C-alpha cells in the first residue's frame, strides 16, 4: 500500500499520472470516487492520463487512437486497443490516496 496523492489535490474529472514503486498508474477522480488503472495504453506506449475522462461512462480515453478504457475493469470499450490495462485497489485514508500494486 502506497500513498500516492492527496485526494483534495485531484481535480474532479481529471486523470493524474503517478509512479507507484516503478509502475505508472493513472489516478482518476470522478466526484468523490477515485480509480487507479495502468497508465500505459495496451495498444502503444502512450500515457492514458493525458487523455480525457468520460465521467458518465467511467472511462479514460487514450489520447492517441481514442480507445476508451473502463476505470472499473481496465477493458477497452472501443478499438483499436483489444487488451485490458491493469486496475489497482485504491482507497482514501484520512485524505490520502492509497494504491496497492502487486508485483
Ligand atoms: S495508443 Fe492507445 S489506442 Fe492506440
């Protein structure tokens, strides 16, 4: 379990790239919820946190070819990506965002 950010520092509807023990993770805040998925697109070496957050769909869109990854499962809803990205357990403890990355 690693503290990666303060919840209040995450703007709603945005993605933030953080490093968790060498793993690039995209933190996404939607309202009072926070999600953590692998930051590297499964289609090419692109940072998903540079993409747009689709709050209603709970998806993060790749900025290069627009595959939209589920924040809950990591599965892309749209092509060209076909492989999921990892999802990580994330909790907020006393205002700290805590992510668990198992290696
Ligand atoms: S690099 Fe992400 S969909 Fe192509």
